[in-house]
C-alpha cells in the first residue's frame, strides 16, 4: 500500500473512533449533582462512622431504585459484610450472611456501564448468571479494572471511606462488621449513633440447686492448735 493510502486509512480510522466516542458521550445521561440528597445512600457502619455513597441512576436506574426501595424497608439494617478481601472489596447486603441470599424481590437485569472499578466504587454483586443481581453489593477497596463492564457499578463513596477500610476482613470474618442503619439522605436521617456497648451478663449471688440434689452440709471449721513456744 502506498504511503498516502496508509495515511488516509489511519486518518479514517481515527475519525471513526472519535465519532464513535462522541456518539457514546452524547448518549450518556447527566449524572446527578453531588448535593442531590435523593441520590445519596447513607450507611452507618459498626466500624465507627457514617459512609455516604453517590448513587448513579443515570447509568444503573434499576439497581439504584432497588437500593432505595430496600433501604426504605430497613432491609439493610443489621446486615453483615460477609466477604471482605483485603486490597480488593467488602461485600454485604445478604440477609443469610453467607453470600447465597437476597431480598424477596426479583433479580435485576445487568446494567453494565462505563463506570470503572476504582477505589470507593460501589457495585452490584451477582451469581454466575449476569442477570442475577438482587440486594447484595460490594465496595471496592483498591482498583480492579478487569471487572469493568462485567458488574453493575451504581455508585461511589463520597465520604467515610476510612470506615469502609476498617471493615473486618475474612471469608467470612470471625467478627463481621455490620450496617447499623441505612438511609437515603433526603429522608432526613438522624445523626450517626454507634451500637451500644455489649454488657457482660451478671451472675447470680448463689447458684440454684439442681433438681434431685441437696446441698452438702457445711463442715465445721477445724480448730487451730495453740502455737508452740
């Protein structure tokens, strides 16, 4: 092929890619402003504080609607992070606490999009089937771009990532961290309130007598011998 023809072909390819990117950008809906409280998901964690997640209904409207519905049903209150891999992600949202559960609502179709798996990204967990997302989600601890366009990313942490980092690690963790409460910011949630400290049980002053037994008679105290001189 002549040099001119090569140059023309390369130019045509560049124009084609640029045009395709422009069309893709034009097709994108605008993201909600970061101060839009109707799209801020609030997670109060047992790790000591509040996490705020910016939801993205522009790219994952079905998953965002599911998150809002379940949150307002108090579905997430008290659920654990059952699978937490250091340097990867923290997964929660399962009422069974073992990764096999979900809500009573039907599974959702995949909404794979252009949002990347950067630190703080929040995405829908699913089974092997692509259209199996339901209630479970994960928060990315460190970038995992190989997962892009294979899972539905529907938000990103705005604040409180340090409380996400503090989630107990393990598969499952020995003492799982929990979602104390979940809210949508526009519902005017109360200030963060930590879990009450566990109170040790108080033992009774005297132990009860078991059926069929009688307390042993008390033996008299031995007499002390006179000291030798």
